[in-house]
């Protein structure tokens, strides 16, 4: 044996046989049964196995928590997007209701100004005729006294008419100029109309900008669809015309023209016998009512569901019920978490995918989706939704008599709220995205 092997160089040639005989003998020492009864190190295998199980369970709990968090964030994003969209549409309808009331007053003021001018022209025409009659009577010797008396009455009523013209501002006084007031009121009415149109046109852009902000904040992709199928969320409003404002403009003008606070009750008009003050005023108020309606004309907006005269709200109207009118007031939101290649954040994280690919669901395959539905509604309209008389709700009947939802303080009660998702029909396809179908409008999110 070569040198340098140390103690191994001194072993006898039969060392292997001697070791084998010792293992098989019953002498004290190392034996086969002794090796089998040895338990040293057996717990290590159990600890290793339990450690792997605990690690796997912890990883699953972690993964489940991340998925749940992603789902909650997606649902919060959907709720926020739907609700804030309804907030903007509610603000738009409330603003229209407020400005419509101002426009109604302006139109009524123009009608009253027209009635005053018509009154002045009519009374003047009657007095001129009576003055001509007085002159012809004075020309006769027999009828001269009657002519003088008639002329005196004509002059008296002309003085009363002059006072009336001064009080109404037809002749400018220190407090009011009727002609200038007509010009200013007309300009104000047009400004209100332009303001309304600008607000309505801005709503889709405001909602879209807010949707983008919510997407970035919650790290989600969000899609918005209006209940009527429109991908652009608009306020449930449209420009009106002479028919849509016929009832409110007429009633408002008649309220101003009635004896309670009109020139009809003025003592001057009551004494204009020769000038036919009351008769002329009735004709003048009719002309003023027409001017009031024409002036309001297209300078206002109404609910998009209104028919020419009858206002139809989210729940229909007294004599015209459309089961789909509420869709114009509803918005549906779909939100999905973004994948790691779509955002700088990697949500949800996958702690064990590097060890056991396929054991846990990948974020790119999961991307939890959430849905929300919101609407704008009138609080007064919803006070007694189940109270009906003869099968018709009283407030709905009131809509047929007076369109109160965008013309009165009652109409200034539009609010947003989340509702049940009765517009949602969803189909989920693995690795294909979520498809939302609403009244034939399909929006694919990938």
C-alpha cells in the first residue's frame, strides 16, 4: 500500500471479515437490531413536513387576503364611480330646477311688461277716440256743454294714464325704466339659458375626468354605461320648447296678473271708464301670457323623459306611464383590478408562484371584477311611491297638472343613491375578461 495513508496502512488484511462477524454476533457492540431501534433524527422529518404545511397554509392565507383586498378595492371603485356619476347628474337637474324658476320669473316679467305696454296703447287709443268725439260735440251749439264735459273727463283720464305710465316705469322714473328693464330681463333670460346649456354639456366631461381619477386612485379599470345604453353619461335633461313650458309659464303669469298683485286691481285702472281700463287689461294680459311663453320658449331645459306638456319623471306620470323612463336616470359601473403589466403596483401578490407555479391563482388570470348601479332621484317623488288613488300615485297626477320636478322648490330635491343592480347581466370568461351587457350595449373589459 502506498505510503502516506496513515492508520489505514496498518489495518490487517482480514479487517473486513472481522467487522462482519462482529455485526452478526450477539456480543455487545454494534448490531443490526440496534440500528433499527435507534430513533435519533426521526423528529426532524416530521418538523420539516409540518413546516412545509404551515408555510403553505400561511401563503394561502396571504394570497386569499390579497385577493379579498383586491375584490374590496374593485367594489369600492365601482361604488364610487357609479355614485359620483349620480352626484353630477343630480347636481345638473337641481341646477336646472333653480335656474328654471329664475327664467320663469323673467318670462313672467316680460309678459307683464308687454301687458303694461298693451294697456297704455289700448287706453290711449280709446281716449283719443273720445277726445275726437268731444271736439265734435263742442263744435255744435246744442252739444257743446256735453262735449266740454266729455273733454274734461278725457283730460282727467289722460292724467291718470300719465301717472300709470310713470308708476310702471314706461316713463322712466328714479327707480325703474320699463324699456331698459325689458332689455335687461331678455338678456338675463338668454344668459340663464346659455348657463344651463353649458352645464349640461359639461356633465359628461366632468364624469369622465372623475372616472379617470378614481381609476388611478384605486388602480382599477372602470367602465360606465348609462341605463338607457349610452356609453356617455349625460344628465337626464333636454332643451325645452313652447309646449314644455306652456303650463308653468301660463300659471306663473296668471299669478302675477291676477288681482292679488296686479295692475288690474290698481285704483287708476278701475277709474279709466273712457279708456276702458279693465277691458284693455284683459286683452293685455292675454298678450302678456303669449309673450311670456314665447320668451321662455327654448330658454329652458326639462327632463329628458317629458312629453310635450306632461312631465314624466323616473316613475312615469299620471296618465302616461313608460316602464323604461327610469333608465335615463341610472348609471352602471364595472371595475376590475389592473394586472402587474398594466400598473407599477403588483396586486395581488403571489408569494408561492416562484416555488410552485400553478398552485395559486395568478393575478393576471384573476383580476377580480365588481359592479355597482346608482341613480338620481327626486326625494319628494319617492315619499309615497306605494300610495295610489285609482291606480295612480297622487304626485304622478300632479305631474300632469303641473310639471313640478324642474319648476318648483319641490323639484330642487334631486339626490344620488346606490341601488340594486337590476340592469346587470354578466358573463365571466376565464382569461377573456368580463363582458357587461346592458340593454344590448356590450362593453368588454380586458
